[in-house]
């Protein structure tokens, strides 16, 4: 019983560390790319090269936020697997700190 707990915790730590580290590195790249794209769109809109429908964009983003709420139940599945989940959480925190 204790061997299974330690094995699950260790695997969870390793996977969590890798996920946290990669998440931090990839998220930095994504933030820069999205920021450059948004700045470019705003500049093109201000110079009247393109026409941006800001109201339609807001309505669509509100719809996406509502739909994201439906997927919160799947996160509960992760937390049902105790030792593995603890390992992933701790490992992800360590990976985010290290990355």
C-alpha cells in the first residue's frame, strides 16, 4: 500500500514538474505572440486599413467564457486520484518556480 502511494506520488511529481516547467516556458512565448498580434490589429484598425467589429468581438468572447464553465467538472476527475494528483500539483509548482 505504501509502495503504491510513493510510486504514484513520485510519478506525479515528475510529470507535474515537467508540465509546470513547460507551461511556464510556452506561456511566455504565447503571451508575446498574442500581444504582438493584438498591437498589430489595433494599429491597423486605427490607421483604417482594416475594420474591426469590437461589439461582435465582445459578444463572441462572452460566449466563449460561458462555454468554458461547462468544462470545470472534468477537473474534478484529476483530484479523485489522490497521490498522483498531489504529486502533479507539487511538481507543477516546483516546475513553475524553476522555469
